[in-house]
């Protein structure tokens, strides 16, 4: 897209009268207003959810039950936002009417991800000694699985933000040299996660702590110093590169600053990993819905053939996924059925794994020209 975007158009409108069209501000994926609402501004949904969780007592292993307001909020987020966003992947690929939209889909063997967690939960139940875990009780085997799941979830989240950075790069009138923006995003996002893993809140989750207790203080200080030094170095390198080739800051840089600041804020104010995951992910949920509709508009359609159908089927999918994942585990945990809790938790993560695996393959702009072309047409429509 070089010059055409529209001012004041609705999210789902297929077109806009020519007289209302205006030239796009260079660097924006759709237009200044649309981008600020959906790609940068969706962070305010995360801030609102953070404040909502702060109104209630902190969620922990002891008070995790079906009547806890925090669990109910997590369920509603899972059904109507996270579940619908994963369903958006299915609407964009498996349920799309054209074969180009299915490019990159893995074989049916990818469904094996669904069984990984339940299998590990059963093995853990018979082979390992249980102790307090993030939800209920588990042995070291299933706890290791949960660490793997959380790390992959976080990597997927940051990788999605990086995907938007890459899309913004395609729109820049003057290209940045090097990969300083990539370093800013990854270093700035990984730091709060690593630092949280050294806190008492992480240790209280029951998940394995890899650093000995006697070394926590030293490791935290070393991490803080390293983060500060790297970020200062990146800023100096950025200023130096702009001396020889001046380039204005744009929406890409705004997105990176928002993502890094928001992640540091969330890990500073929240202490439960389930809550942290929801607050961080709602930001991406809204971005993802917008990019799905942008892609579909580029192919002259809307997902599932209609907005109502998309929302209804997405919400039903979210209910089928998150009902057992949150309410099912809460009820089973209260009854002391920790094997059931872990099987449901593992199955829930399996659905997420399948999404991560598929999503990493279907948005490759370089290797799949249809993706970039559809997004460009969707922005111009």
C-alpha cells in the first residue's frame, strides 16, 4: 500500500466513497486513526483488565475456586477474547473458501499437540511426588510441562508483536538500518519475564526455580544491570545511526515503546501467572481480530461469511475451550481430583500449542505473497 487509506471508516465496512478517501500517513498499516485504536490503543484493554484484577484479592493456589471473581473474569476473557481470537485463526485458514488462505497449514499430525499435556499429566501422577503447583498439585514432570507452556506462550506473544513490527517495516518511507528495533522489542519484553522468575511470587506458584535461593539477589542485580546497559547501548546506537541517515520516529517505534512499557508494568503490579497471561494477551487478542478482518477484507469477504456467525462460533469455541480449562480445573481442584485438574489443564494448553504452531506458519509475508497482498488490499479497501 502506497497512498490510499480512509478516514473515519468503520471496522467492517467493505468500501468507502471516493470523496471521503484521504492519503494515508506514511508508515501506518491502515490509517493513523485505525492503527492507534486497534494496534497501539488496544493496550488500554490490558490496562483496564489489570486494574480490574487489582480490585480483587490476589489469585493463588489456595483461593483458586469456581466462585473466585478473578477466576470468573479469567473465564470471560477466555471465552470472548482469547477463545474467539484462536477461532479467528481457524476462520482465516481451515474455514476459508480459497486455497491460498490455507497455505502454510501443517498436516493433521499437528493435532498431536492436544495430547501432550494429558499424557504428561498421567505420567506425572504415577511417577512423581505431588506438591503445590500453579493450579492444584503436580509433580516435577507436569510442572516442567507448565514451565514449557508458559515460555512458549510468552514467546508466541512477543513474536506476534514482532510480526506487527515487521509489517510496519514494509510501510516505512525511509527504512531503518540494522535490527535495533528488533533488539529493543525482545530485550525489553524478555527482561520483566526473567526478572519475575526470580521473585518470591514465582516461587510461590510452585513452578521450578532454576536459580538457588542464595543466588537470587545476585542474579536479580546482574539482570537489572545487564538490562540497563543493553538498553542504553541500543539507544546510543540508534542515535548514532540517525546522525548519518535521519529517519523520523513512526508507528513502529510507538508500538515497541508501548509493548515494552506495558510488559514491565504488568509484571510489576501482578503476581499470579494466570492473571498476568490474561492481561498481557488481551492486548494481542484485539490486534489479532483486527488483522484477521483486514486480511479477509483484502479477499472481499468477512470471516465465516458474517460478523454474527464469526462471533457466535468463536464464543462457543471459547466456551468449549476455557470452560474446562478454568472452571473445570477449579471444580476438580476443590474436590481434590488433581489428576483431572492436570489433564484438563494439559488439554487446554494443547489447544494453545496447536494455535501457536499454526499461527507461526500462516502469516509469513515473505514466503507467502498472498498474505502481504491481502493485507495491503484490506488496508486500501
